[in-house]
C-alpha cells in the first residue's frame, strides 16, 4: 500500500481544526444550517448537541454530493425568516462575490439570539481558484457582521507569527518541489520549535498587529 506523504503545514491545519471544533461543540445548538457543508466534517462533533443539522451546498460544488441535504445559493437561502438556532459559515466567505449579501441572509434566517459560527482566512494563499475573492481583517469582519445586525460574541486569531510563518514557508516549498521539501524537513522541525517558543513570548500576541492565518468567531443575532 502506498503511503501518502503529509506536509508540515497540513499538520498545522489539523491543529487549527481541533481548536475550531471545540468552538463548534460549545456553541452549536438547536436547528443548525451548515452553509458550504461539503462532506459535513463537523457533524460528528456537534450531533449530540443539536436537534437538526442541514447541510447546504452550491449546485456547482466540486465536493462529494452524498452528504449534502439541500442545493442552493448562500445569497438567496431557501428558508423562511427565523428558521435556525445556529448557522455555520466555515471557510466560505472568501469564496463569494458579495459577502454582505450572504451575512444579511444569515441574519434573516437566524432566530432572535441565534448564533453564527464563523471562520475565514487572513494570511493564506489563493485556493479553490478562480473562486477566491477576499481576505478579512478582524475589523473588516466586525464591520460586515455588524452591518448585518450581528453582534460579536468572540473573534479570535488561531495562530501567531511563529505558526503562521512556518505554515507559509512549508506551503510554499511543498508546492515548489517535493524533493527539496523532504530535504528541508530537519530544518523545518528546528524552525517550528524556535517559532513556537517565540510565539509564547510574542509581545504582539494580543495586539491589533497579530499575525494569523485564520480567524474564528461567534456572532449573535
């Protein structure tokens, strides 16, 4: 059997997902809409906390269609007002042309006091091209969600400078040459250790100058 080589940056992504799943388990309740659900990777972590879980995908999705419940567009959600206790929007907003329209629609279908579980990249390479349009700062996120009538419960970076730097370097070299990448693995491990130590003492860790490859947040209607 052929083993699949995993890059360092894929491990860092997995660590990010673990943090995100903790947030999902904590905040997902009641009837849930997962916009851009793909293969529903988060369902198994929240199924015991919710009463209903609906996955929505665009009709032109390249994802496996077996787990999708409804096909539709996020800018015109096929649901009446006040339909959901929780909406999940995980790594989706960078791929839509009109993010404000999407957030307005989410606010419409959320019940009063309903919550949006949200994740979006900040420092991250282009992906799923050509449908990759935006990157968001925390201020841009707060502006768009507030304009949609959503208040911020939490909004946190998932990494600091050290992890973000290693992630980007690993991603870049991995896509340039796999052989060169393998040769650099010992250096990567040393750099990773140094950067993780550096990140613990990073004075800008909680400042507005925070380096992160992703933001996660919870917003209330």
